[in-house]
């Protein structure tokens, strides 16, 4: 049996931490190893407990989730770097976008159902960075600023560029493999090359770069039919 996913809960509301702990502790593959009331305390606990995943509120006093994310990822050689899942009350939130840019691996709405919470923790813990690709695209469109064309500068191959477009639409490795008639391991190889050439930590960061560079465009949904 694999070791359980070690989770640190970070929220300035004790009731929310208790509720999350109660839900997560029911799963055999989860272990809630600690709690923190703000980002500064979370940073201390990350170094002490070395959790696999930090579930963190984005808006907190003293040190918010953005600052805490930056601190946790700043010196990876000094401590175990956890996966970071941001919790938010709002679907459109500039705090969330800044946390994702800082290196968070995904975000989850606090009103999510327990089953969605559990699925999100497992997905992020195992490297599936993008939880709500449609919402991520909206956040980039709303809060992202068009900067340098990092995609053009990266020198991606045609196949790598095609894989990145699929990533930007929220497809996972298996879906990309089917859509592009490739093996899953080949897709993984292309994604590793994309991350390396873009000099980004994970898939979420690659997607943010793709939209901010103008390489990918949000899909416009047709108006509802009356």
C-alpha cells in the first residue's frame, strides 16, 4: 500500500479547517498532518511537517495565500516542495490568478461538494494541475496582462505547440493522446519538453503563459437560445 497523501490545511477560519479535516480524514489514502491559521504559520509548518499537499485559503491576514505560495516555492533546495491547492469563495478572483502565477497547482471553490474536494486533492497530489480549465481561462482573460511572446521565444516544435494547445483547452494526457493519435508516454514526453522550454513548474504555468502570450485564445461560448 502506498503512503497516504500528507495534507496541511491553511485557513483563518477554524470551522472551515475542522470541516475539511473531517471530510479528508475519512479517506484511507489521506493524512491531515497539520493546520495553520495564516500563510506565515503555514510556511513554518511546511518546513516542519514537509506535507505533500497544502490546501490553502487565498485571502488571509498577516500573510495571504499568494505570499505563502511564493515563500514555499522560493528555495526548493531547502525543503520538500508541496503541491498547493488554493481554496477560494469566488469564481473570478484576482487573488486566485496571482496565486496560480506564483506557482499554485490548482484551485477549488469552497462550496465544492465533498466528492469534488476529494477528487481535487488526489488530482493535484498526482500532478494534474488544472482543476477548472474553463475558469482558469476566464481568470487569465480577466486578470492576465499581455506581455512578451514567451511561446515564440521558447522554440517549441510543431508537435509540442499542438500539445500545448490541447493543454490550454483543459485536456488531460489520455485525452490528448486520443485526439492527436499518440501514445500517452509520448504525450508525457512532449509535455516535459514544453515545461522545460518555457521554464515553468507545471501545466498550469504553461497554460497561463499560453494565454498571456496570445498563443491560446479563450473559447467563446455561443449565446443561449431563448
